[in-house]
C-alpha cells in the first residue's frame, strides 16, 4: 500500500532540468517547511524542517545546483514515536538571498513572502514543480480507509496559493485552517490521482489505479454473492412453505384428488426438496417451464391455505 514516504521517495528521484522548474520547486520547499531567522548585525539564516530523508536529499541537491551551501542536521521529534526529522540550514549570504528572491521566497528587502509572485508558476512545468516541492516539503497521503491528500503550510494565504496553482493544472483542492497550520487537501480518488500524475508520481498513480480496479472488482463480487445468498434464502423459504403445504394436503387426504400436473410437482418437490424451479421443470414429463412450475407450486400452497 502506497504511503507518504513512498511518494516522497519517488518524487525525490525527479531532477528538474529547467532553471525555472528548480526555482519553483525550491520556492515550494521554503514556503511549505522553511523558516527565516534574523541574526545579529542584520544577518539572515534559513532552515527547512522536513520529515523525510528523501526530501532532505532532494532539497540538498537543489541547493547545490544553485550553488548554495547547506548543512543537514537531524533530531528526534518530541512525540511518542520519536521520529527523526531533518533540517537543512542555509546561511543568508548575498548569493543565497539573490536566488531565494528570484524564487519568490523573500522580497528584494529580504522579508519573507507568504507566496511567490505569479511569474514563478507561470508555466505548466513550473506549476508541476511547485506542487512537487510542496508535497516533498509538507505533504502527506493516506489511502488506508478513506483517501486523503494534504499539503500543509504556515498560513491560509500560502495554502490558498497552492490551491490556485493546483486548480490551474486541473486539480480540485480545498483549503482548511487550524490554529497551528493551514492546508490544501483533497479527499477524492480523482483529485488525488490527478495531483500525483501532475507532479510525476507515475508509480503511485498506477498503484492507486490497480487498487481502485481491485476494489471495484471486490465490490461487484460482494454484490453478486449477496444477491445469490438472498436468492438462496428466498428459494429455501419458498421450498419449506411448499413442503408444508404438501404435507398438509397429504394429511387431509386431499393430495390424491389434485389434478395430474399438481400431483406430479408435489411428488417431485417431496423427493427433491432442494431443487430449484429450473431443476424441477426439467424433471417433469413432459418438461415444463419455470413459470409453469412456479404457478403449480403456488396453487398447491393456496389450496393448503399455508400462504
């Protein structure tokens, strides 16, 4: 079953070749999981906090491609699971700030931006790269019970921007806000598969499609089995009612006075209590239709007064 980490591992293997795509992905990393710190003497420092080693390696490679030195640090989360977290620390050097300004992470005065300018996601390839970086930075996927894709961010403005970027790619996301964070999310298979296809997670899309086919097949099989069971129950109850009617008529010495076709079917039902109408029809002489057998048995029940 595909997990969030499986998707991140797959996306981390995608290396954008265009400079605009690299900047868009870098922008999404910092907007979804980045923090900007003002140090002494007006200097800046940045770090990105990630839950995945694969995402940390991908961001490290992106920064290296942009000639930005970075340092990876790890720590254990103060939670019950003590999960390992990854931080990439970047010094606020002039070249670094120039790249982050071009990526729309900070403005020209180096103040943090809640969302990048429209030019950063003007092309379809840049929008796909931005969404990919958003998932690598703070995305999660759950398909165990009901499907749920979530892209967290620090503010509702950033989450709304992710929603608009996804909408431009034909993906329907919604936005919610919590006291500690906001997120763009999807709960439908179609939206989740569309998102994964756009960001390049082809293996995940294939696995989800296979899961959907298996679920649909299982559902049809269950419906058919339930229908067959219900038919068997109805047929069994009808046969018991018919046998009770035949027993009453026989006890009242009325069975022998029935017309020949009714006597024949009564005798066949007694000797073959579990046969279906079709099987009983094939045993009559001459063979009759299922409708005729149904009418004869119903007439026997009516005559016995057991209906």
